[in-house]
């Protein structure tokens, strides 16, 4: 059922997902909770872009790919 070449990703995506959640959920929610203005809008936008950038860098450094569903030895036949 499971091939030895396949491995689980474990918790290596946790950091990336946490940065994306902060950028797309928590920062906009905090912006809506405080009194909206140009300064808070600029700060929220900057923080969201920063979190997305850090998530992208974290994902690139992890070098993980989604494993193929087909077994490796079946693909070579």
C-alpha cells in the first residue's frame, strides 16, 4: 500500500500555514476591530504583505512537493 520512497510531510508546512493565516485572517480581523483609518489601513496592508512574503520564503525553503499518487516503480514500466 505505501511505498518506501513516499514520506509524510509531517509538520513542515505548519509555519507556512500559520503565516498565511495571520496574513489573511487575523490581520484583517484586527483591522476591522479597531477604528479604520488611513494609518491603520496602511499598517494592516504592510503587515499582510510581510506575512505573505515570509510564508512564501518559508515554503520555498522547505523544498517539499506533493508526492505522486502512482507508485514510482509503476511509472517506469
